C-alpha cells in the first residue's frame, strides 16, 4: 500500500512540476485556468522565475515523497522526514482550505474559469495530496 501511494503522490507532483516547466518555456494551454482572476483580470501575472521556483519545489517535493515511501535508493532528505512530511502535508491541506476569498474550498469568488477548476480539481487534489503524505508518514513510522 505504501509503495503504491508513494508512486501515485510522487508521480502527480512530478507531472505538476512538468506543467510549470511547460509554462516557463512558453506553453499557454491551461495557464488562464491556473491563475485566480476577478473574472476580467488575473490577480497576478506569474513571472518565469516564480514559475520556475514552483516547478523546482514541486520536483523536490516529489523526490522527498519518493524517499519517504522508500522507493528510491538515494536519500537526501532523511534528516527531515518527520518534520518535512508534516510541513508538506500541512501546506497542501492549507492550500485546499484556501484564503476564503479567491482559492480553496471556502472561496467566496466563484464563476471564473479558475474558480471552477479550483472547486473541481485543484482544491480536492491538494487535500488528497496532503492527506496521502500524512498517511505515508504514519505508515512509515508504524
């Protein structure tokens, strides 16, 4: 069970990292749906540097998860498993809860392309990733 969960979570994080790299290198598909908007204007315009940082962090999170699940032989993060997994789990769960205005399960702004995708995919996925990482931590320490 731990191995399957590890590959699923790590794979999802790698795909998300790859999507951000696609946008860094000029890809446009899905970009408008990935940024919160007022309905007419985007709340922010992501820079290539910021998007690159997100891609790197997602790739590092994927590797961390693969280490946590003991499916890779090289261990870089072994000193941080307990606190790192708790932090990563919290980050994803907090993202799913959101800011109570633009993102998350409890957002007030609805009716935009982003809000639709956030309700249907982004927030549930963040909640599942956070919960899965928490479960992996508990299974690892059991």
